[in-house]
């Protein structure tokens, strides 16, 4: 008979990593809960698939065929650190990020709370999109 199997997590589920990818004198800042090798592999898949994001366009322009993730921070506040770093550099010539990440667990909860049930089909729709939903899906024209 086999004994009990205990799984020890490598990191806390609420912890994450902030990483940096350097391409020449330019850089990209990102975050992940997965290992950095796995995340780098996902970036490299997008690079090879022809993705049009700034980071991949710059890598192809500079003839970089493999991207590497360098860990900057590990901990519970990884999204806050990532947002702070991107905000600090966004718009500068050497920053390849296109926007600040706004999807935090608190923001997701807030967005879910803004959803209302459509009285015609019962689907949950963001309040601000309800009129468009009814017009496009149910062909209801508002007065």
C-alpha cells in the first residue's frame, strides 16, 4: 500500500514574479505566476509565430531569435510592482510595454460586480454594454 502523497508548493499561490526581457538597449516588463523558463517559452512561441506586438517586432528587427526572462521581484505584491515599473517607463523610447496592466484581483471583482443580468436572455453583461447587447443580439432599438 502506498503512503499519503504530500505536495509542497514551490511558491505561495498569491505570489508571483516580475521579470524583464532585454532586447539590445530596449526592454519589456512583465509578470507571471509560472516559472520564468515556461514564460520565456511562451514569449518565444509568440516571437516565432509572427506576433505584431512591439516586443516581438523589436526582437525580429534586432535579429534576436530567443528571449530570456530576468527576475526582478518575487512576492505577493508582484502586480503592484509591475504596474509601478511600467508606469515609470511607459512612453519612453526604450520601453517596449504598450500599456499598464490593470487587471488585479480587486479590479476583476469590481468588474464582476458591475455586471447585470439581461432581462431578455439572462446573460450577465457589463452595465455599460447592456444597450449594445440588446441592440446587437436581441435587435431591440432604444428610444
